[in-house]
C-alpha cells in the first residue's frame, strides 16, 4: 500500500455520539455528550456531560435525536463540530391532547 491509500482510509478527526438538546439556532444544533468514568479514589461510576455546538447544514436533526458529530475547522466562535449522521430518531409527539376528564376542577 502507498501512503495515499492509507491516509484516505484512516481519519484523524474525532467522532462523538450525543443527544440533541437544542435546534433553536439557524443551521446549528447543541449536542450533549455524556461520558461515564470511574472516580479515581472511590471507584464509583460518575457521569459527566458536555455540550457541543455542531453545524447542521440541512437542518435535519430534531430535539431528542441521537447523532454522531465530527470534529471540523472552527466555523464560528463556538462551533467546531459538524453533523455526520443521525444514529437514532426521537419519537415524535403529535400535539398535547388534554381532555376535560384529566384536568381537575
């Protein structure tokens, strides 16, 4: 194999999987990535979360979707990630029907 073929097959860009928590900006989504790590002293599993701003050119992602984001060049002050693909779609809730029986008077 030559160097050109090996470089084309391996990517050095980081990939993260997280859940979309906001789509209120134009072509931008906020993705929350949760990682679990053992505490160094107590050995108890602790969850840590971090939010990343990612570029969504076609605005296909919705709140609740599980997405894969890829590291990219800086696109704005906070955006350094792009939407790679949608791993799992969120269940869509069609309106909120509240009948008279459920509401206490």
